[in-house]
C-alpha cells in the first residue's frame, strides 16, 4: 500500500522557497526554484487537505513581485555604475581648470585676488567686505543691484584708504537686500582642480588648499 506524505499548507510554501534561496544564493532562477517547490508540494499533498487555490495564487503573485524587485535592483545598480563612470570622466576633464566653489577664502597674489558670490534671488543692494587674518575689514565693495546667480569678482588689493594690501590670505563676506528683505547670499572661493577621486561620497574634486568638493558644488569653471 502506497503511503501519502503530508505537506504543509500553502502559506508554508513561500517560507520554504526563502529557505532554499538562502541556502543556494546565486543558483537557478528564483521563479524556477519556486515552481519546482510548488509542483513537488502539489504532488505530495494530502488529498483530504489539498492546497487552497487562493493561497497558491497569492504565493505566485508574491514570487513575481520578488523577481521583479530583483530585476529592478539589478537595473538600478547598472544605471548607478554608468552614472558614476560618466561623472568620473566629466570630473577628469576639469583637472587643470579653475573653479568657483562655496567658501570664503581669498588669496591675493600679484596684485590680484579672484573670488565670487552667489545670490539666491535678485538683490537691490549687494555689499562685499574683505577681511584680513585678524578679522579687520580692509576693503568694502558696494556692488549695487545684481541679478540672481553666480558673479565672479576680482580684488586689486587696494584697501579702503588706497594703500596696497600685503599678499596672502584673506576672507570675504557678503550681504544682500531686496527692498528691506535679506537675500540669501554665499561667497565663492577660487581655486584650481588638481585631481579627482571617488569614494563613499561619490566623485570628489581636489581643489588644492580649498580641499575636496563634489561636482555639484562647482558654480563656475574657467
């Protein structure tokens, strides 16, 4: 007399599939493994307690969802790799070029110091102040009205009293108003891209003494 092996309810089928998948990562296609388990369980089910059609249908829908997510993840990983490779090539082309990036540093050399500002909105009044290493204001520039966006500026090294400032490092601050409302304004530092690296934060540009910044931080390229 042949014996009938008892199988669990359909709700256990997906758990069995997960256990098999964990035991053999990277083996056959997940759907093939799932269907093999399903057919095996149906062959060995208890005739007096057959699998419920609704439960089987639900499990089939779940495995389709899991398989779709796996394919989506693989596609996203491929797209991410391609994007990173494209960013690296773009960044490599910037080596040797000068850029404006967020920062307040200004270096005066040869009677000239380049820097910039970035305005979130148009402003009626824009004022830039250059400070020496002790924090003392040595030059104040009244730029009047300016449009929104980045603006490149150059300081000739002249102080408020007309004297020539010593070469070296300075800092810049900016204030902007539209009517009586303050406008968000940011100072930009000028530097040269010396190299490119890629890490946990994505592609980074080495801008010498200004440190490393992401491509998205670059406001202008020269």
